[in-house]
C-alpha cells in the first residue's frame, strides 16, 4: 500500500513549573526530583490523495537516553498551537499508550490510526504530547538530532458508502407509538466494504430543514442497522441517516421522509348538554360534538353509541357537518321501541394515529307526557289589590318541570300573560302574587311545562276581590214576648253579597242595662238569618245585633232587632153592666200593668147566653174573645140586640203587648122583659109605666106588682134621683123609691 512519511515541524520539552527547551537534542519526559517533563511534537503537513483513506498512522521515536525502569508512555492530543520557545501546552483525549521497559535504543512506534483518520490536520498544527508514568525520566531524540521524530501514513483507495436505504419509519406513516424504530440498509461501491458507524438525526415540525433537531445519535459505532428512540412527543417528524465504512468514509445523508407520532386523542370543545325533547314515535333526535380537534394527525371519525330505555348501547358513526369541526348523529328512537325515558349517548373521537378519546356522555330525556299539577289554591276572597295563588305538587316523571306559566283572566274575560310562577324552595309547589286591579272574579291559569316542552293542561284558580259590604233587605220589627225563660227568635232578612258571597253571620245579644254577649253563630233559612236570644234575666227589653261578613272580610252591621219581655198579667178590668130589655152597657177598669210593662195592646170581651152551667150553643154567642178596643182610654161598650129576659154571662180582659192576658172575673145579668104597661095621668101628661116579668132582670125591688093580660108583672123601682124615675113614689123597706118610666 502507498505510504507517506513526514517529520517533526516543531518539538520541545516542557517542564511543568520549570523551564522549557525547544532546541535541545533530546525530548525529555517523566519524573525527577525536579518537576515532571512532557515531550511535545507536531509534524509537517502531508496530503492524502483524493479517493483514498488512511489505513495506518504511526509515530516513530528513537530513544535518546533512559534507564531500565518500568512505566507507561501516554500519547495525548494537544489542543493549542504552541511554540518551541513558549510551549505551555493544553490537551484533550488520550490517543494511545505504550509501555517502557529496558532501555534498548530501538525506535518506539506509537499507533495513532484512529485519531489520524478524522484529525489528521490537528497533528500538523497542534500535534501530540507524551507523558511518562514511571519514576525516572526518559528521553527521545528531537528534530535537531540525527534521528528526529517521524510519522508514517499508509493509505489505500476507498469510495464513500452510498446513502443508506430507509425501511422504517415508513414515509407518511402516523402512529401512537412514542418509541419509533429506525431500520436502514448499508451499501458501498467498494466490494466487501462494511458499515462501521452510523448517525440518525430527527427534527420536529420544521418541514425537514433540520433546524429543530430533537434527537441526534451522533456517530454511533454500535454494530446494528436498527435503532429505537424513546419518549418522542406528539408531532410530525423528519429523519435522515448516514453511515461510515471500514475506511471511516461517510455516506451522504439519506433522503428525508416524515412520520407522525400522535399519542393524544382528539378533544371536543363541547358536546350536547342534557336535553329534554318531545320526540314522536319513529322520529329521531340529534346529538352533537362541537369543535372536535386533534393534536395534528386529524380526526378520522366520531362515534355515538347510544343506550335507550330497556336497551343496550347501539353504535353509530357520526357525520361531519360540512367543513366545520362539528359532528352530529341522528338517533332513531324506533330502534328502542319508541320508549320514553332517558337515552345515554357516549361520544368517542378517533384520530388518524389510532388514538381514541371519550368526549363525554349526553343525556337525552325523551318525554311525550306533559307535566301535571296536583291542585291549585281553592277560591280566595280578598279586599286587597293582590293575592298569592299556589299550584301544588307540580311534577313530571321524565324530563322534569321546566317552568310554570301564569296567565291572568280579568273579570271582564280579557286575559294577559303575567310571568312564570316561583318555585317554593326545593318543594314541588309554585306561587305567584297576582295583582287585582278592581273588584270581581279573577282567574289565574297555571300551565306546567316540562323540559321537553310538552303542551300542558291548564288548571285555573280563582280569586275574588270584593270591597263592598254585604247588603240587608230588612230586620224583624220590634216585638214582645211574655216568656219567662227559653229563647226568643230574632230575624234579619234578605242578606246578599254580589261578589264573594256571605261568609259568616254572627249575633250578639243583651238585655237593657247589661253587657253584650257574643259572638254567636246564627241559623239560616234561604237568604234570611236568625238567632234565638236567651231570656236570661227576666222581664225587660232585649236587643240582638247581627254582623255580616262576606268571604272577603267586608262587614255590614250592626243590624239591630229588639223585643220586650213581659211575663206579668195586667189588672182585672172588673167589668159591670147596665142592661135594658135588649141592650146593655158594659164598663170596666182602666188597664194597669206591673213594671216593667210592655204596654197596653187591646181589650177583649166575652158575652153570651148562659143557662147557669154552660153556654147556650156551647160557646159565647155574642162575643167570644172579641177585641172590643185598642185604646186604653175606652172603658165601656154598648151591646144591642139582646134578648129580653135572657140570662147572659160576660167578662172583660186586657192584653199587654207581650200577649199577656190580664186576670178577669165572670159576671152575669138577665135582661128585662116587658109584659105590659100601666097608664096613668101625671098632671096634664099621661104616663105609660112599663110592667116587667118578675123573673127577668128588673133592677131594684120587685115588690110592687100589677096584673096584665100576660100575667102578673112588676114595676121597676129606682132611686128618685135616677134619670128614669117617674113622678110616682112608693114607700119600701129600702126607703122611698120611684117607679121607673
């Protein structure tokens, strides 16, 4: 093989901490009692012909002086361009080592091939340094001697390898494996050549410009054509590979394919929230996944598996909405027997790297049944300008209650939407304060909508605003009673209320001079109400007050009813009669009643023929409880058309306003019966003196008698001062009497 030789261009001995010598005959190294020394050598440049490679590089040094000692010579690469007069070297890596044994004078050969292949020019500029580890100092001939240091380079022709062939990762492939495996093949124009090293570079997201290299293997001498990098993140990657042959010639970079790593599943900005829908049989409902995006590989499909009431999950692929990032799926409910209830849709998104992500669950309540209202407030009555009205137990078994609307119907039939009712805490009850602008019957219409917006059933509550007091047609007039206890019924008539209706009628009662007692419930008969006032404190005036409240609380009253209780009888009239043949005048005593008195009301008379034990005809045949007068000033009455000589029984009774009948006494009289006349002359006049039946009701003595065609009769003897006395006088046992005319 061709060889090149070159000698030292500069050399020197450098003593650490001491002097340096670049012109002496020897290059000293090693330890002495003084400071250690280092030999420094650089070589004249030589050029390896193009197309050739170094196969061997050796440095040859001839011993100058030494001792039989043991140690190791270490050859190190110098890193600064030193001078013989002022070397002061710095070094980097160890190139090779060489043992020192017995001093023999033969040249020492140092193999620096591996370093020279890639750092030949460094040997010409900076050179090498030699250190000795033994306890003595040794030396080699310098360039000023006849045996200067030299370097022999052997080389041979060599072509660089071809750019490697790439197997994996496959160009344009996308995977969710973060540990990609790189495979390549080696080829070389030189027959029998082989790979000795390789390098892989991977850049991310730079379009293959390798301005963002994230992984670089460097020159790697591992004997392999496959290598794995671990833990790469999500991105688009570009890679290239080059190789070295046995001559350390490097190939061109391979072409640059790309591959993707995507380990993050797609995500969605949002999905359909819980929805409540009125889905009719054999129809569908739609679910959405919005703004579905992937890190970079792209979304391949979004799937919407759905479980319905009584049915397991059924998988369906979604549809992309045009050019947007939104996906939707229409779920047919007939696949679930058109059942009402909750449908659960799970949303999964898949990217082109094979990653899948769970985006969430969508609840869809299919509800075709309206919400229900258990009940509403009963009819209310108020005087105010507003009223709180309730809807109770508002429920929906499927989608739940969304809202309860309130419409108000005015008394004239017009209506308007008020607002939504207010839920009472966490209960199922709702309320609303309804404005009542004027009197009348207001309707409050509740409609409960569920979240599926099923058409609700209207339930109405009513509120009557009433600011008018109840009305009364009249009350019972002043009355009287002769009760000694019990109760007296009092009345109030024609009670009515045009709006809210009568709520309650109560009564208080009192006896004059005492305290009111009540309230008490009253009785009802149609539109009339009554109260039975107790007679609790004897005779006197009693009063009842009626108070009427309608259902709105308006009150009317008091409506007063008075009556007088008088249980004591008035005086006996003790009547007397002055009778004639067919008439009689009956007189009596004036009405007198114990205090407290209800007052005079009337006087009654009883008069009839009497046979001594019973009434002729069974009852008084002239007057039977006949009201003879209503004037307290009238004290007598005249009765005509009596039968002459008939026996009559009579009495008089007063009545007070309480209906008490006075005490009374029965009396009798017999009317006179004229059976003839006795004519006589009295001066110039002729008198006809009546002759009576002695058995009839002749007043006075009947001792003076005379005969008549009808039998023996008698004259009626009266006091000489009596208006009916005639001029004829007669001496009787009672004194002088006059014959009545």
